[in-house]
C-alpha cells in the first residue's frame, strides 16, 4: 500500500487465459504476490479476458492493494530476467510461472530466513503455512462474496466436527491423476471418526463432499447411509468442464475450497489445485494443521516450485532392484511419495534415481533471505 502509487515500484501480472481452471489461477496469483513481496514491489494484477468473469479477480475478491492498482501511466515494463531482484525499473512484468527463467531462491518451497527458526519449531509443514498466508490474502472475499459464503454455509447446515472429501474426476483422470474410487477416500474418513469417537462417543458422522462428478455424492450416500452429507450437488454439475467457465461455476468452486478448508480433516488428492488450496487455507486458521489431511496421491507441492530435497540422517544400502543407496548427509531430491514408507527420488551426490526409505531422511527446509519490512508495525 504505497503512499505514492505513481512513484512506487511495481510488478505486473496477468491472469492466465490458456484454459487454466480456478485452482490453477489462484496459485498463479499467489505466485505473483510472492514475487512482489520478495522483490519489495506492489503487485498490479490485470484480469481482463479472464474466462470466469470479464470483471476480473476483483469482481469477487478485495483488491491486492488499497492504494495502488495501476501501472502509473504509459510506462514501458521490463521483462523478468537475471537481474530482476535488483532491477531499478519502475515496472517489471512477470511471465507465466512455467516460463520463468532466472529462478530466484525465494520461490516455494522456501520460507523466509527471519521466520525459519520459529516456524520450523511450531509447524509440521512450514512451506504450506507460508504459502497459506498468501492464498488467504489473495482470496479475501468482497462483501458480496462473503454474504454468499455465509448464506451457503448456513443453508447446508455446515457445522463442526466434519470431514471434507474432494474427489477430482473428469478432465484430470488419465492425464494428471489416477482414478480413486469412493471407498478409498472413505477408508480414511472412517478411521478419523473411529478415533474421534473415542473421546466424543455421540458424535454425528458428518461429511462435506466436493466433486466435479455429480455421481460421486449419489454413490457415497447409497454406500454410507450412516453419514450425514453436507453437500450441494449443483456445484458438482457446474464443475463439469463443459460449464466450468461461468460465474455460477466460479462461485461453486470458491465455496468448495472455502468449506473444505473449514473442515476438521481433509481427504483428497494433492495433485489437485483445489485440494492444495484447501490445505493451504487451513494453515493460518489453526496453530498447526499439517496433519489434518490425507492425500491419496502426491505429497504437498507448489506448481513451479524449486527442488524439494531431503537429507539423509542414516546411511542406506540398496537391498533390491530399484532402490538407491546413500550416505549420511546426502541430499535426495524428491520426485514422488509412494505412501508405503518409500519415496522415489534422485541422490544428488551420486546422480542415481530410485526408491528410498523416507524414515532415514529428514525434510530439508529451504531458507531464503526476504525483505523484513521494518516500516510495517508488528501486530504481535
């Protein structure tokens, strides 16, 4: 919120127009704000041509800045490049995340150096907490959207305790994710309630189910009659790829993410932007919600992130074909979590790729120097 917008340094970011869905767009805007924060620039977000709404991002969410929402007249913007972190240009234009060259260290999964010691002590997934701050900020609802969210929540009788399930189907299956049947999700839901009922014997088993396939809710209701389902199947119908780029569909997906993030536990696939956004939004709402979810596929990641590394704390000698060996202190770059105690990755020290036992490693939290903004009052 610079006092003089005309003189302020800015970073210019356009909403994507290449078929990127809402969850993808949300994480693109999040990336833009992280870039602005780390380079001490005001983010100027341009949403013309957005498939969901011709009015752009600010038709639903509060403006990124209260005082500066323009580029300052006919200023020629510099393109992001190798020296952009120290560039004196008044305006720098960002490319799409996947076209970003000269990748800075402060991109996720890095966390700020000045917060790192405290954050790693109190939170199980510091990068998710950090990204969650930005996701929360860029999705601050307008008064109209907040009214819609409140009224929808009340209409559905959404109350805690409740478990959220997001089942992504349609265009993702076979391209970005595998098919998972309803029973796979419900196995973890049942486990959570079995544990919860040890201390709350009369708890009602309540479930918020979100999906882009209307048949999922009908199947779940039929096979799990002992659950109360708090869901709106109209949202699922509007999430179909044929009708996704409408304001009605946009309101529906925003509602899904909002309510999933307000659940006590989340079962989903982290390969989905919707699942990751809900998980990220959970973090600022609680002291540490890093264990409040179960993913059926990927571990947590951010599109376009820098490497996710682990450091070995115990040596390992390969015992079977497909495993890799490593020494204490070796860095292993994660590619995929198999959720059976093993991950797939590359030993940076030897260059060999394969499975490795996760328990012999620790997560390496990347610390990056970022601005501390001493002029901003500390509210803590």
